[in-house]
């Protein structure tokens, strides 16, 4: 019985041990994702990495041409890598690093990725291409520190940023999150296959910097249960002390025996040593607060509390002082000597001008800044002065102007932006402008300031014809007015030009507007402007027609601003109806402008029709046709209808007549309705007149 209990206990222990072991290792499954490359374009290739079921684009670009191979060269050298089964041994980039020492290869992801992997196959070669050839390893520099996760063959890891290969095979991990990584190549070779993947951390590892002191930095890792640092004084503890700067990695293991890697760049504050410094400076310079020759001893304490002492042996080399005139001015064509005053003058100094000369003084003839460098051994100091060579002022040419009454301003005519002095001989004026009040000849001298260069010019001012067109003119619409100026000019012929094209001294105009007269005498012209305004005529029709039964109106509307005068002497707006004839009335508005209106009186106001009640179309020559007579208008057409409303006759003419037939046969006796269309006198509108007629044979 006891043996049976022991058996089951042992079975349960083994089962739980196996379960725990299986569970723990099942928690440590590392995921890998590798790029699938699809597109190569000379200096660029693109691929895709699947991350959590979604694609992340990866782009490889270089400053040299590269291609691809259909599989990874020497892929069997990665057989010892735990994730080799998920690496696609398919098309990958093939690079020869052909840019040499300036080669740059950059890998960028379409979004930030964590723990990217770089697979390198066949970096360098371990055999000569020709007998006696010296084999040189191929070196690569990386812009981020790496960790070796698989070391195949032929690889030398010279630093956390550099690798060298002789037919080398390796997989590097870059702990952290990145968007782009760059490889710098130094040596061209036959070719290397590279590809990129991702190894996301199983759990996060954090490194914090606890403290810094003289010669040491303390880091603490967290996230795991045990740790292995790549250096430091206590590499198996979570907290580790480092005494040398560099890149260090820590491999953390959690409770499930899973591991993750993190990197840290460590900067260890150096221990400051006692030092002796020998320093030479030039006169006028300051070194660490000292400006005189001597030996100085100082004690220092760094920000971290490290003590240091320094002995400074300071030597100061003396330099002379140089005095120049601030500016040297002279006129063009002369030479000026630049001779600075040097004190003290007993130092062993040398001279160097910006002109290349090495004497203590030089002669110059051009405007500019001239500098002399005075050297005493290794120390030198420069001094400068400005030389201004005055050019004669550049002026406008002599000119002839026309006098603009009553006064005008003359300009000296200096060109450019230089400052000059001025003198007008006619009035002792020293301004750049001169106001004159009459024609004449005026001379001005323009001089440089302090240079003594003078230029003169003459301005001749001629008289200008003065013309006056007088006050603006007011006329009635349609009336003409003569424009003639008063002219004040002395000697010579005067040519006239009007803005309406006339060329005489006067012009006749009838339109409202502005008229300009230009009078030209030699090169000078005077002008004046006059405005002609036409008042409107009364706003009435010049002609009207009416009938002899209505009053005659001088204007359509009753306007109190109008006055009237008929040929008969009447002054009212309207007069009594008049017999047929032509009548005139003069209509005047308040502006004094008049218009004659002609009124034609013709015929009665309403038309009259004379139509029979019966006609007898029996061919006896008496009353055989039906016709209408109209007074005060004109018949247009005649239509006759039977008692049922059907038309039996139609004629369009001024004198229509019906002979009592319908379709070439005699129409039956009876009553008929007629329709006359007509136009009244002086009108084009059509009106209608209806009635009845009795046909009786």
C-alpha cells in the first residue's frame, strides 16, 4: 500500500515538473519577422516585414548602385541560429560597398520598429583572387550600437559600432526603437548579402542611471529577475558600476527563464589629474583670466567634486601700437602716403600690408581700406585706415529748360548718392536747388567734400508762351462757340495745337467737353484748358401731328420751366383746334435754350364710314356692288360672312367691293355680316368696323 502511494506521488511530481517545464519554455517563444524584397531600382530596394499581421514597409537606399541575388549566399552558415527556420532564403539585396570610404547605406521603416535585426552574409573574403594578393578585411561602421545575437564565422567585432569580416557571417540586434539605421562602408568587395528582420523583446528591460562620481557611473537594470552585463564591476547584479566609458549591454532573464537585451551608452566622468601647462599668448589676449607673463598655481574642484591642481607658465609676447588717420582724402590723379606711427619702435617686428608690401609705409592711389599687420614672432595685430579718392562729381549734361511761370526750381544735377557742396554764381546760393523767377542762364559748381574736385554745369532757361483761354463757356445744345486765347509771348513764330485737331489760333466747337490749346515757340510750350458746357434744349419732340378737332400742344408735359411763343403770338402751352395746316411754336427752357416745334394738322380725329344697308347685284348697273367709304383713315380689308358665320368673300385692298357672288355663283338673297379692317390717319395700328348688309336681287 505504501509503495503504491509513493508511486503515485512520484508520478504526480514528474507530471507537474514536466508541466511547469513545458509551460515555462512555452512562454519564451521568440518571434522573428524578416523582410520579403520585391523591388530593386539601382540605388534603392523595397520590401515588407509582417508585424502582428500587418505589413511594415522597409526601404534600403545607398549612394552607389546595388543589385540582388535569388538566395542568401552561404545560408548554411546560419544553421546554428535558433530562428533560422523563419529566415526566407530568397531574393535579398546584393551589395559591393562600391562607394569605398564614402559608402552610405540607409535602411528606413515606414513606422518605428523595435529590435531590428541585420543579417550579414559573406562580408569580405578569405581567399585571394590572384596569386600573392593580400587579403584585406571589409569594415563596416554602424550609426547605432549593436548586440551580436548570432556569430557565424569570419567576423571580428572591433567595437559596439564597428565590424570587420573575412568571409564573415553574423546576425546583429539593435536594441531599441528606430525608424532608420545607417551603415557606413570603407572597403569595396566582391559582394555581400544583407537583409533585415525584427526580434521584438519578450519583455521590456529598462536601464536607469543612478549616479555619477569621479571615475565611475552606476546603472541599474529592471524588468527581469537576473541579469548579465557585458562589463562593469558587478556584471551579474542588477546594479552595476562602470569605470570606463563605452556601450554596454545587459541580458535580463525573467521568472519564466525568458531573456531580453538592452543597451546603454555610458559616459564615465574622468578623474582629473594634476597638470602643468606652458602657454604663450599675444599682448592683449587673456588666458583663463591671466594677461601678464608669470607662473600661476590654481586648485580646481569639478562639478562632481573631483580635486585638481594646475601650474600655468604663461608667456606674453609684446606688440607695438599703430596710429593711423581715420580717413585720408585726396582728389583723383594724386597719390597719398600711408605712414602709420608705431610705438614703441624698438621691437623686432615685421610688416605686411593687404597690398602685399612689407615696408612700414606705402603709397596708394585708389579708394579702399588698407590694413597693416604688425608681427612679433608668432603674435600679430592688424590696423587699418580708409583712403577716399575723390572723383570729380558726375553731373547731368548742360541743359536747356523752358520757364514755368511764376517760378521754377533748378537742380544742380549731381548723379549718385555722394554728398557734395554747391555754389550758384548768380545768387551765391549753396543749396543743391535754386528757385528762379525769370528766364536766363544759370551756372552751378559742385565740389567733393574735402577732396577739392569740382565740376560745373550751365542751365539755360528760355521763355515760355503764356496763353489764356479765359473763363469756361456756356452754350445751348447745337450752338457753336469760337475759342480764342490771349497770348503773351516775345519774338518768334508760335504754333498752335488744339486737342480737337485744329491748328489755328482759334477753333469753333459745338460739343461739351474740355478743350486744350498748346502754344509752341521753339522748344518751349505753354498750354491752357477751357471747358465748354452745352445746356440742354427743351425736352420736347420737334415735330408732332394731330387732327383738326383737338387743341394744339407746344409740349407733351406741363413743365413750369418752359415758356411758349406761337406764330400767332399766343404764349400758352396749348391753343384751340385749328384747320388743316402747319403751325410753329418756340419753346424756351429756364436756361434760355429754345427749340421750334412744328405741328401738322390733318383731317378729323375719328374716322367716319359710309356703308349702304342693301345692295342689288342684278346687273342693271345700279347698286350692283357692296362697298364702304371711309373718311379720316384707310380701309385695309373687307370680309363678308353668311348667317352661319362662314366667310363668303374676302378682299385686302384700300377700296374693296363685293359683287354678290360666292364661288363664281350668285349668293342667295338674305342678310350678311361684314368686317372692315382699317387704319386711322397717321397711325399704323389696325382697327375693325362691323355691320350688316341685305342682298336683294
